[in-house]
């Protein structure tokens, strides 16, 4: 663990204190530094599915989430939700420098349980919240590393699970990002999606909007439509 106060409580794992620094020393530009609990046994893994249920405790509206492909405090990916500012962000920290890979306007309702699932498969990262596909992104900077929990306030974590990736076919829209808004009224929208485990040779990908089929998607690179 890094700072915070982590304890086993009734079969769950809780971070029980507010880790915010009122002087702002826990900020790196717009990135919120947090407390972590890392599963050391996972540090040598590369591709996996990682899921956890987290419940922000009373009064928590700050960042909660998970880290994955963790090498150390300066090199890892993380997924964070924030209720106070209403955002979800997929972020990378490489050599101590943060980069936002994808973000949207989905936060969380205070005290409401959130099930987070992350799948890493080669350079592909896919994030789901409560079964809703949220982000898909390619990044190859951190090919392996462990998993952990992230919190800036009191949070309860339960049902932590690390397994092999699913072999089922699925598709996640990567652009426009889910829970985002494109201003400007009616317009043509270019959709990019990442599909995995598409059956061959008869498998195909279609894009539907409001129940209508826009047409067959074109594969521009392996798995990208």
C-alpha cells in the first residue's frame, strides 16, 4: 500500500481516510494523486481480465478506481471515477508523467456500488463499468504489470478477481467516447470501434443508431472498424 489506511473489514478491503492534501501537494496538474493497494502476486502478468466492486463510503466524492499493469508508482495505467467533478478517465503514468488516454463525463453517484472491469490484451485496453463498455484504447508502453486499488477517500472494495481474458465476441466503441457529447446539432458522425473474437469467415460488424443499421463497418486494421 501507499499512504492511506487500508484494512480488512467484514471480508472486504477498505481505505478509510481522506488522503487529500489541502496545500495541493497531492495534485500533478489536473491529475489527482491517490492511495494504492497493490496485489504483489499479480506483478508478473501481461494479459488478463481484472474486475472489482467498489463502494464509495459516506462523504466520498473524490477519485476512486483501479490500477493495472503496475510496475511501480511512476509506471502504470489507472482508471478513475470522480463524483465531485463528474468524470471518468483512463490514464497512463510513464516515467512519472501522466497522460490521459480517454475520458468522458461519467462520474458516480455517492455511496453507489460500481463494478469495474478492465481487460488488457497485448496493446488493447478495454474498460467496463457496471457492464457498460466505456473505453477501448491501444497503447503499448506498459506491456505487463500487476493490479491494484485506488482511492482518495473512504472506499470499500470487494469481489476482486483476476482471470484470463474472455474468448467471447464483443465490440466496444472507441470514438465517439461513451457518455460524451458532440456539440453542433445534426451532423455526420464517424464511429470507430474495436471488435474482439469476431467469428470467421462469416463474422461481420455493423453499426446501429437508434435501432437503425448504418451499414457494414470496414475493418481498417486488425480488429479496428
